[in-house]
C-alpha cells in the first residue's frame, strides 16, 4: 500500500485512445431468419427485383390511363371488364385500349396497363361493363418491377445491426444466409484475495464476487460472448500468465478489482508484462471510476475496472460496452445510442476537473412528456445505488452542477 | 372482393382494448448468471446483509473518531499502529482508545473502530506510530453491516427486466437462481394465396414471405419466442383450425396478409369461429396499418396484421411489441421505453382523423446535440422504406403536420 497520486487522463483523451483500437471480429455465415441484432459484414446486394412483377398497391381495376381521361363523378366513362386477376396468379392476357382488368392489392397487373383505379372510384354496371368515375394518372396505384428494391441495389449496409424489418426484406429477396461479424469474445475475471465465488459462504472479511457477473451480463447485452475465469488473488505471475493466455483467444479482456493503488500497480505490471503497447491509461478524471486501467496487448484491449461495483459498471457502460459493439462491427457504436432524454428531479453537484456520473432511475408518466430522471445518491461502492437506477447522468468537468428541471440524457444500462 | 367501408377504431380506444388483456406467462427458475434481460416474477428479498462485515470504503487507518478530535495539518495527533488488516482477512483484535489499524478499501474494520482516516491524511512516523492530520467524523469512510442491502430488503422488484448490475447484486448476495416469467410463446404465420416460402422461386404473380420473418424477428426482440407455421392460402377451414390450435399453446397469435377487405373478412370470420370474445377491432384510424384486426380467444390475443409489410411492422412496433413485453411480465412495457428524441429534418404532413406513422432514419452528430430524424417517404407497401429507417414518428389526428426542426420522439424498431 502506498499513497496514490496518479496522473489522471481526461475523458476526451481516453476516448481518443479507445478510438485508436482497430480490432474487429472475424465473420461467419448465419441463417438470415435468426440474424436479428447481428451486424452484416458487407453491404448486402439484392439478387433480384422487388417487386418481381408490376403490382397493384390497391384493390381496383387495372387500366390504360389515357382511357380514363375526363372521367368524373358527374361524367363517368365506361370500359369493358376483360379479365379478373386473383392475387398470386399470372396476368396472362395483355390489356387493350378500352379494357379494364380486376386486380387486388399485391396482385399482378396485365401487360399494357399503366394505372389502377381504386375500387372506391369504379363500379360494375353489369358483368362486363365498368363505370369509372375518376381519371387515373400514369403509374397511379401500382409499383413497377424493381421500383422498391432494384437488382444490384444495397438492401442493408455493412456495420448496422439488423432490425426485424431488415430480416423480412432479406427473406423477401430469397437471401437465406448472411455474412455477419462474430460476436466479440470477452474474457472476464476478478482479482483480489477477498473475492469468493457466489456459491460459497464468504469467511469473515471476504465477499462474494459481484463485478464478474455484472460485467459478463453487460458483455452479453452489448452483443459479446463472455467467458468467465476463476478469480485471481495476490499472484502477479498467475495474473500475467492469465492475461497473456486470454489475449490469444479473446477480442477483449476485462478484469476488475485491485481498486487500491497497490492493486492497480499489480494490474498495470501484469498488462505491461503481457505485451506491447501495454498500459495506456492509469487513472481517469472521473467520479466514480477513477482507478481504471486501459491497455492494449497487440490489438486486444485489456481493461482493469475499479473494484467498486458502481465505478466498474459506470466505466463499463460509458466506455467499454460501446467498444465491444464496435469490435463486433457496429459502426454506429456510441453510448448515445442507448440514451434517453429525461427531466432531472433535483439539483446534482459536479466536481471540478472531473466528469461526474450520477446513477438515476427513470419514471415514466404521460407518453407525451419526458420521463423523470431521479438521481440515486449514496455511498461509494454501494450495490443498491445501481440496482435502484436505470442509467447514468453525466456532468462535465466545467459544470458546477445541474439544476432540477433540466432535460438531461440518461445513458441506460438496462432495457426498460 | 367488396368495397371497404370499415368502422375504424381510434388509437386511444385500441390502446384501451389492448390494456384489457390480462394474460401473463407462467414462471420458471433460471440461473441468475444467465438472467440478464429476464423479468423477475416476484420481488427478490435479500437473504443476508451487504456488507456482511463493517468495511472500509478507502485505503487508510481505522480509528475511534473521538481519538482524532482536534487533529489538523498544523497540529497533528499521534496514535499507536496496533494492527494491519489485509483485504479478505478477519480483523481479530478489537481496537482500543489511542490505537489505529491499517485497513484497505473493501477490508474489514476492527471491533471498536468507528471511522477511517484516509491514507492521504495520515503518515507513519515509525513502524508503530501514526501521525493523523485530520479529524475523522463518526462512520466516516466505512460501511456498516447491512448498510447497502439489509437482510429482508427487496433487492430487485418483480416486473422489471434485470440489468447487468442486478445480476451482479444478486450473485453478490449468493442468489444463484431466480424465478422469472417465461418468454411469451408467439405463433406467427402468413395468409394469402400469393405468398411462398423464401427458399422457393416465386412463380409469376407470387411473392416470397416477408411479414412472417419480420414479425418473428420483432417477437424475438420483444423477448418472446416465435413459432412459425406454414402459410395458409384461401382456406377458411384451415385458417380457423390453425387459429383454434394455436391459441391452445401460445400466449399470442399473429397472422398477416389478407389486407384487402375480402381477406380481412376471412380473418375476422376465422377468429370469431375460434372462440369468444372474438374480434374486437376491425380497422384502425391510422396510416399505414388501417386493415388491422385485433381479437381475443379466451385471454390469448389474436392479431391480423395488414399484408403490406410497412403497415404490418408499424402496427407491430407501436402496439404489439409492448403487449408481448407486458405478457412477459414487464410492468413498464410501453412504446416510449424504446424511443429516442430527435430533430426532424423536413416538414411532414398529417392526415385528418388518423394517427400517421412516418418511418424515419436517425443520424447522429455531436453527442451533445439531438440526433437528426430524416423522414423516409415512399409508396405504400415498399420494403425499402423500412430497411432505410430506424423507427417511426407519430403525428396525431388533430395535427396538420410537423415542421422541420421540431424535436420529436422516434419509436425504434431496431437496436442502434
């Protein structure tokens, strides 16, 4: 144990250091139907046209638009009903001038037709004669071949996680498999002689592991696959060896604990001994979360989170989860992608020279009003602060505080 | 095919009808470590105290606070260093007046001590003598037994999906298993003679299924388990039979297609023939998505989505996904839980008497500015409108439109 005067790194500089990490996972081919939330590794190019045939977008009558010119409610026109084309069938017979063909929404339009009169604007006078009461414009109420998606067009871009509709569109084009980035493999473990597994009853002075499981769950939420290792006590050689082996088969290594300066020195030494460039950041100008270590072994980030659960999860949420998403190929990965605007319910104080992270609970009222963000204050290291909160409010270093009633962003660490 | 003059249901009334659905899934016991995102079926009560022993929250020296009264930088006081308590070990020796014991963050505090002096405010003069340069207040820098979480306190409430930190807190209390609501089982299929499976090459006039796969992916995102059935063509008996069997083993049934009035009649008849109360809504005052059917067979919602992919997914996102989350036990389920505030980039028009849903793409700029919401306009039924968008902007029936520059909520249907 020695006194801790660290050279702190400002948040902007930390973000710049993280941004230099260029690692990205390999790719794999998965079934499109199961790919929601996965991130395409390349732009997906349409192998065909959508629609594949000229389709009506309404229930009505396919016509040649010039045949309907002048039609109105007071002066209707009359066309021969030449065909009836049920949905799902081919329109066999080309349309001639003076003719109409019955069509339905999504159904095929006969060759020669260039507009559809909606059923509301036409009536069958008898089985062969259609009264048309409104003029149709060219291409009205129909979709041409490839008008929606043209053969060769990019349907979904690389680097953006697939939503439900993307899945539908890909299936609709017959794309049954898709190349996506693999989920990042993240090794997670705790350090510290006091930490025991949750299944054990801790001896006096010892505590059950919190951080390993909280971080692993956060890795899962960020789209990664956590791999949990046993806790490492005060054993520098084992720590160095574990980091060295983990960086061989992981996209990221996250350890926590060693929040005291002595523990941090230990972690710093082990990361530096594992490979270059080693430790890049040792102490952040933030509160909580100051005793954070960020290093790289080759292109694999190795992160030492604070032992305090609150500090560990705040740093994970704000900085590390977005990096996991980015390593997993998401080009839009930033903490802002998971924030919600809310009105803060009380004054909260900043801290000079530091980014301050204040856990807050969200309370929803009327749908047309912003939710309320209720700051949850409490002692450093308390577990209950975070179980009671939904996300984090950020106060920048130059701000003395935030007044009650201000609209703030809350960076979520749970799905609501 | 007949003309479609429906009695439309307003959104507020539709929401009230949906709210009357009281179905909720059964519960199951799962491993806590794998339970992120799952919803507890009951408040989880702490079986023990956290911390389990009085802990220091800093590196420093445990003292009896009254021994330090009057200590300052200019007039330090001196105490006997009586013990050194490493982290993870029991403090065996009670502290007497005039004594101090070295402690570390997270370490145990000896009996008798009631405050901790931070290492920054004390120095060892020799191996046995501590110089204290600041008075400690009672309970300063320590956490009492049960101060964070008391035995018998509710740690996480029923009905709120578990976040990463909840998982950590539960594990830290030795709660290795947890009772959660089962994921809702949702049967999904399409109807329509024109619809073929994506693996097939559609004959002229036919189209590959889009909606079944888009909706299934949406069900997965909403925490449900989709179960896909083969498409049903123009066969009322088969449709009725399928709905009747599906409501026996599902928490919800979603079919799509039959967007024309004839198709809707078919779906309505099949739902009504399957059981009571049957169809409750047939046509919504919305755009797109008007030809929506909502019914209940017993307490199982049966939903007929429009055949148009855009209408189907909009209705699913705004109304059905929140209902899936609610059936899965999430008490906070509303579309607002997945919305983001953004600045709209162009004027968009409303429609008298209807809720209008406009797909929009989000574009992120500076983190401290709201993202831009770019309305994606296009023909009804187009697939590309939704693949290019991230969510939906809502214009209420009394609003003629929304001006460029306005801050709006975008209801997301994908994770960004």
